[in-house]
């Protein structure tokens, strides 16, 4: 980014905590007659993280949502392999009705992980109602501990609310066959590197970071505190639900 004036504009917006994508869009609107300034957001990221001559000030990375001083090197999706003894069923085999969001009992699940990957909370979200269950993991998140905790969580639900579970291919689900015993139609796995296949859960985990920030020790939160947070979200009106609450939709569907 050798253009000094352009660099100043970009750095000024970063100071205001604009994202590179927002800056790239703004440059096109604000300077339609300067196509050389019509950067893609990745160019801004590269200028931030690679730095060097003509780059942006590295300290501005603190203004980004992630605040990471360096970008993490990610493994290619085809290099990620599940570590399951019993093969898991991919999402392609999931009943078609799950995609329609017309019934209660189809869940998406994941972990939010704490500082140093030493603690975690399991999250379960109903695809149709967005109803949330937070699962306490006081004994860590190895496969056996996750299996036991999810068995308790599903055991507290009535049978009509236990149909399917969709998760990613993390090693914490190595005992998925035991979890599937508590679900009428089984456990299914998203393709590697495809978080959008569990978009409801990904979105909910983002909301939860308000209460459980990244880089903190999640083991300090008691089961009672998890219940308070899940109740707060479950009783919050949601635009996607026509301003009804997840609890209202979930409980109404299960009412006799």
C-alpha cells in the first residue's frame, strides 16, 4: 500500500474499529473515480499482518474484532481427519426434514473453548426454535466426558425433543455412537472446514462470547451460571423468530 493518502484513509478507519471488509466497501462508495483505491478486504489484511515497507501499522491489529497480532495458520480442510473408532454419518445422510426447520428436536452442537484450550463449555441449539442448552464440562472435554455430559443433557429432555444432533468432526465426539443412543434419528457430522453447515450454532456461540469471552478460563463458571446465561438468551425476543422467544417456540411445540 504505497499510496500515502490511501494508507492514511485506511488507518483512520481502522482506528475507528472498522473491519477491512467495511473499509473496502467504503472506499468504493467514497472514491468511485479512483479505481486504484478499490481494494479487496484481503489486501488490507495482508498489509496489516505482513507489514513491512508500505504496510499498515501492526498495532492496528488490536482494533480488529479478533485483536490477534498474527493470523493463525489454518490447516486445509482436506487435512483434517476425524479420530473416530466408529465411523460417523456425514450430514448428507441427515433426514431432509432437518433442513426445513419445521420441527423441534434437531440440534446443532459445538464447544466454546477457553484460554489455552484447557476448558470448554458444550453448546446445543435447536435449529427451529434457537432454544439453547449449555452443558457444563467440569471434567474437561475429552470424548468420554463430553459423551457423559451430553447424555445427561439429552436425558433431561422429553423424547420428542431428541431427534438429531449435528456436530463438527472434532475428537471430542469420538464416542458419538453412545450419544446417538439418546437421539431418535442419530448424530451427523458436518464436512471438515464447513462451519456454515452448523450456522445456527456458530451464530449462537458468537452471542455467548459476550458472557464467556475468548481467552478466559471457562472452568470458573458453575453449572448454575450456565443456566442463568442460557435462560437469558432463551427468553430474549429474536428477529428471526418474528420477535418471539426461543423458549416460547420450544415449549409451545412440546405442549400436549
